[in-house]
C-alpha cells in the first residue's frame, strides 16, 4: 500500500500545483471535490477491507477537520486553502501509521515505540 499512499500524496499536491497555474477559477479543482474523489476511489478499489472501512469512516466523520478545511468552491479559495488538502492527507496517513504501530506492538507484546527507544 506504500505505492498507493505515494499516489494519493502526489495527487493532492497535483491539485495545488494545477490550481496555482490556472487563470480562471472555473478551471480549478476544489479541495473538497478532490478529497471526495479520493474517498470514492478508496471505497471502490482499495483491496484491504479493514483499511477501506477505516479510511471511509474517518473521512465521513470529518476527522482531522476535513469538513472545515476542505471546500467545494475552487473560486473562493487561495493557495493557502489548496495546501490544506495535502496537509490533511498527511495527517490522515500519520494517524494510520500510529495506529498500525500500536497494533503491531500489542500483537508482539512490545512497548510502543518512542523517540528514545526508536533509535537504539
């Protein structure tokens, strides 16, 4: 799934880059619409059932401020607003990594990784 996460991150950065090069707002992609397409893609094509359910539930619950941070009107946003899309996905991805580390530690009856013991 690392390749898929890379694709998702590149896609969100692509929205920022694409919008920053447009002169007409009607040609821009809203962050909310891009996020909806990402959600729908994961819902339909992500092979891991648990991963798919976790992502869609998080998305639908507006976790990480998605509903407040991502808008559906490209003409009312600026570069700073467009940057919220890749930042939001970065936060989602980090939360997934933390959850997976916790699950692994529990399975292996190991302490959770910390900054101190991570580099030993």
